[in-house]
């Protein structure tokens, strides 16, 4: 018998020994995988328990909230309403009405309570914010005055959304951080409570009444000699009026 034949003859005798060893290794691997899986499950369970303990439970409506948190919450609600108005035509009238009520009440509590309370911290930003509110009210009125069948509705809605979203982000980035740093929490919570109360009242009044209470016209001329300008305009109008009957003939 040559060497190869001898090896072949020995093979059946060694095979069971190697199988037993492989099976042992497999068992060990399975056992260690099971142990690893059990460990992962334990760790994941622990992590989930930790996460659950860190999540703030839902706050009751009358829980104290800082003024800045009240406003940030309203910004997020407005963003959702904009998304809903843009994404679906179903119930669009109701969505626009809700959006108008929310936005006008939000602007109202900022202008009547929040801005006056924080004005000294960022006077330039407050003036800019008031201008953006006025433009927002104008853009909102244009949306509300547009029929659902009008092709311009979505464009006007998009313009309003961009205007207000940029404004909200600027408030959060440049104003609210300063306010939180400079004003103590108890003061901000007291202001927040007053703002929540006025917001509920303004929501109840509805956007038509709230928007009507703002005076967005510039009563005084900002630059130049307005009386002269008005006189020129009146003269031009009078000239056109005088010429009009001739044109009709
Ligand atoms: Fe604002
Ligand atoms: Fe705001």
C-alpha cells in the first residue's frame, strides 16, 4: 500500500473526530452568539428605559412655560399648517382659516406683550420684526382674498410661508437666545403665561377681528415734502378727470 492509499484508508477513522470538533466549535459559536444577543437585548432594554425616563411627559396646558418656548411651539405649529395647506387641496379653506387665526394671534401676542418686554435687548431686531409682521399681514390678506380656483393661490401661499418662516428662524436664532440668556426664567414664565392667555383670547376673536385691529398704513410721510407731492398728484388727477369726458365722446 502506497502513502496515498494509507491516508485514504485512515480517513474514515479520523472524520468523526473532526466532525465532533467542528460541532463543538459550532455549539460554542452559537452559545456565544446567543449570549451576545442576550447582552444586546439587555443593553437595548436599558437604553430604552433610560430614554423613556429622559422624555418629558406631556405637560398640562397650564404648566409654566417660558415666553420664548411658547413662541417656538407656535412657530412649529404654523410650519405644519403651511405644509398641510401646500400639500393638499382637501379642506384647504379650513386649513387657511386655521393658519390665519394662528398667525394673526401669534403676531398679536408678540407685538402686544413679547416685543415690548424684550425691546431693550435688541431694539433694531424688534423694529425689523415689526416690519416683517406688517408684510406678513399684507401677504396673509392676499392669500385670504384669493379663490381656491385661482392659479395664484399657491404662489401667494408660498410667498407668505417663506416670509414668515425666515422671520421665525431669525427670531429664534438672533432674538430668543439673547432673551433666554438675559432674562431670568421666572420672569419669562410669567410673561409666557400672559402670552398664552392673550393668544387664547385672540384665537377666540378670529383673524378677521385681530387683523382689523392693526393699523398698517403709514400716516406720516417718511421722507421728502409730502404736501407738495400730494398737490402734484391731485393736479394730475384733476387734469385726467377733466380730460375724461372728452375721451369718451
Ligand atoms: Fe414675529
Ligand atoms: Fe414669532
